[in-house]
């Protein structure tokens, strides 16, 4: 018997739908990979960027900070844009903005041009990344289908760090440092062209943009970071340094005042009333600060002191990405039995131990004998932390608040990394200047006339004297990084309290938090991924966190 055309079409629909959704997931995860990869791919190129564009070591940190500050500061606003204007069109705009900024970065001839391009990249990433996560909730049905999609998204986020290290090494060594930016152009254009074909537009929700809140918070953090970096070069009594700190205080105070009065705040301050959630944000702030600093300084050390090529440097950091994944998997398996607190405490202690070990770094250190051990200890501790922090950030929140809770955690990760890196750079600058004072007399006695002439021209001490200066600054920076990790351990131990309901929820024995809001009861509070405040207004990227697998945490940036 021959099937009717209608019957054939009915049978083929699920298969076509599956292919379409598979392509949709490929488009969404490709965008996330591009955004995450851009954090680590730039790290490997830092020494080459420094030489090509004339950055000082202190100012070189702005290549990282310009991206992470705008990315973290505007992340929640990016989610709101998708809610109000339509996620697909905002997603495409964010991707194209990221592509344009990447092209500008690759074409940069001056340091300020590169920093402007990196800041614009952060804006594009802040628009595209939370919208990509929300598109999963609107494209895939709630249940196993959406869980699988979230699992793929999480794997790409975590794996992006390792891919960035390898890709950065290959591009810098075989082509040029500019290709770490140029490579985003064809990838981003393909994503933008494929999006209208495979991803439907979402329902637009009424609301308002908290632009003032986003601007004051981002500019306040920029001025705070600038104050620390300026102090590392010109001292704490410098007029510009003091002005930067004063501006930061005014802007951040204005941000808090704006958020308290706003009906639809970009950062809902009531999220900090719960001691566990506030403690979780504090831990993420401290550990991100330590982690960004570790990768920044080790990248300079292995290439400038140990003489690693960019590719070899990328390979040297792959074990860290692998051990973070091992730690995360270990924690996700045992969390239902033990609860998150033991892993939070242990993870912070291991991170502090690894960083403390790194304080022994000197000009005679080797990769296998001095660096690999401590970074593996640090990485395993961070793996234990990432899963635990994500679960604690959303534990006990109402479904419509889950997106805001996880969004603040992600923003804290980026902003904390930038702030911490600026503090560590200040410590590095002071210690390296002191060491240079001791090394210059030795250099003048022992250097050849040609070396002395080059030093007068550049002001940079060559090896081995320059290696001593860099190593001394790096070692001092790791001391402060270890203190930050100890602070995270103390918060984990004395602030975090795991409630019986938290453990029951992890074991599947407690019902998820409910909400009496009619929107949530109707399903719009979770299926669309829109988080909301007490008045029911949308807050940003609420990505249905309760539907994620337990190990779906924020991917660790290797900055």
C-alpha cells in the first residue's frame, strides 16, 4: 500500500525537526566557543603583542581587562536586550559586533587601537553569550531534549579554554599574532548567516533597559582597575591615581543608588540578602582574581624566561584545563552525597596551596620541576569549586530568579578576574622595580657595551638580569593570589551553610522551588528563560538553571 503524501510528511517531520535543531545547537554552541575561546587565545599572544605595540608589562594587562570588564559588566544587560528586542536579532547583532571588533583588533597599529577593539569585543560577547544560552530554552523542549542541549553547551564552554590555548599557539607560531583576531571573522559571519535559517525568533517581552546601572557599574570598575594599574607605575600619591579611585567610588555608589530605586534593576540587590548566595559571589570574586593572575603571569614567564614558543606554551597549559575537568566531574558525582560545602572548602584550600607553591618561582625554575605540580593542584581545586559555586548560586531561588542568580555569578567571575589582575599587576610592578634597582648595578658591571647601549635605548634589562626582575615580580604577585584563595577558603568555611533542603534537592528528593507568579505557573518564567524580580519584571538571561545537569557550570577562563 502506498503512503499518502500527508502521511509521509507527518513521518518525516520529526527527522527534519531533529536535523534542524541539531544545526541550531551547532550555531549556538559555535558562538559560545568563539566568545570563550577569545579569552585564552589572546593569553598566548601577549608577549608578541607587547613587543609589536610597545606595551609595558603593567599596561599589557589591559589587553585582558578591556575585554573582561566590558563583557562582565554588560552581561546582564545583554540578556535583557534579548528579552525585550527578540533574542535572535540581538544574537545576530552581538555576533556581528564581535566580528567587527575582531577585525579592528587584527588591524591595530597602536596600543590604544587594540584596547578599543578589545573593549568592543567585550560588548559584542556580552550581547551574544547570554542570548545564546536563552535561545536554547526557546529552541529546545523542556526535559531530556533541553538537558542534552545544555550539556553540549556546558562542554563547549569548558573545552573552549583548552582549544584557545592550542589555537593561539598554532596561529601565533605559524602565522602572526593578528590572526588570533582575524580567525573570528569567517566563523562569526557563518554563524550570523546560519542563524535566521535554523533558529526561530523568540517572543518579545515588555520592559525597560537599566542602561544607567550597566554604565555606572562598568565605568566604576574600569576606573578602579585603572587606579590600581596607574599606581603600579606612578605611585599611590599620583594625582591621576587618586582621581581614578575617587571616580570609582562615586560611580559605584551611584550604581548602588540606581539599583535600589530601579523597578527593573540590572543587578537585583536582594540576591545578596541570602548569606549562601552572597558568600558564593565573594568566593567567585576571590578565586577568579587569583586565577586570572596566575595565567597572565605564567604565560609571560614560560615564554620570556623559559623561552617557550607560543605553541609549546599552549601545550604547557593543557594539563590545567584537563585537571579542571577532572575535578568538576569528581565533584558532580559526589555532591548529592556530601553536599557542596566540603568541595568548596577543599577546592579553595587546594587553590591556595598551589598558588603558595608558585611563590617559590625564580629565574632558575623549570616547567616540570617547578610549575607543573602547583598548577595541577590549583586546577583540581578550581574544578571542585566551579560546580559547587554554580549550584550554591541558584540553590533555593525561585525559578524566575534563577537566571539573575547565575548571571550575577558569571558577571562576578569576569569582573573579579579583571579587578584581581589589576591588583596583582600593582604588586608585580612594585616588586619588579625594587628588584631592578638591585640588578641594574650588576648589569652595568657585567654587560657588554652593546647590551648597555640597548638598555639605554629601551630601558629594558636583557636576560639574565631581566629574568631576575620578571621572576621577582611574578613571585610577589603569587603571594597576593594565594592570600585571595585563602580568603575564599575562609568564606567557604565560615559563611556557607548547607541546608538540609539543599542536600535533598541535590539528591532529587525535594521539589524544585515554586513561585506563585502567574507567569511562572503558566510556564513562561522558565521556558522562555526570563528571570524576573519581585514585581514580575524581566531581569535578563534566565536560562532555566533548574533544567541543567549538575555539572553545567560556568567555563573557567584561563586568563
